[in-house]
C-alpha cells in the first residue's frame, strides 16, 4: 500500500471523535486536593491517558510527516512550466487535483486539505500530550506534598 492509499484509508470520523474524547477527558482531569486516595486515582487516570495519547500522537505524527513528504515531492518534482514561478503554480494545481486511488469516493484529492486534517490531528494530540505531561508534573508535586504531610502527622 502506498502512502496516499494509507492516508486515505484512515477513518477521519474516528480521528475527529478521538480528538474530541481526548479534549473532554483531559479537561475533566483536575489535579486533586492533597488526599491519598484522590491522588492515587488521579495518578492512574493520568498515566492511562498519557500512555494512550502517546501512541495516538505517534500515529498522528507519522501521518503528518507522510503527507508533508508527499506534498514536498510533488511540489519539487512533478510540475512543468517555462520558469520557476510557472512550475511552482503548476505543482500547486497538481497537488490540489491529485489523482485519487480507485477506492476513493472522488477521482481527485486535494493534498493541501488532507495535509490540513493531519496537521490538525497532530497539533491537537501534541497539546493533549503536553497537558498530560503538565498534569503528571503536578501529580509529582502533590505526591511530594502528601509525603511531607504524612511525615509531619506521624512525627
């Protein structure tokens, strides 16, 4: 399967749902008050979401990088024209009306629109991963505070 076939085989509705679910879940993950049970529950949820998000982020990055390489190749190699400006314009037009694989629902695919989708998924998941990292850092701080509190109360 070539790169374009793989990219167009992605379930775009699934990606949109995945992004919405990460946003919803991430917004609901609030760093708890210093309470051992609450912190433990929070730690487990953050770790689960973070692990899941890293794998999805990796897939999103793979897709973003693939469409950008494909576009670069097309813009650099597949255009004709009398001068540089004409060649660049021809490459852009070709990328906007790129021949689609037989399974695709249209004869042509706009590679710039496809790039926009995959770059959007990438940046959304990057934000999710960064947010989860910040929450994990806050969890470390809370764990430290809990240990200090426990030490003070036992002494």
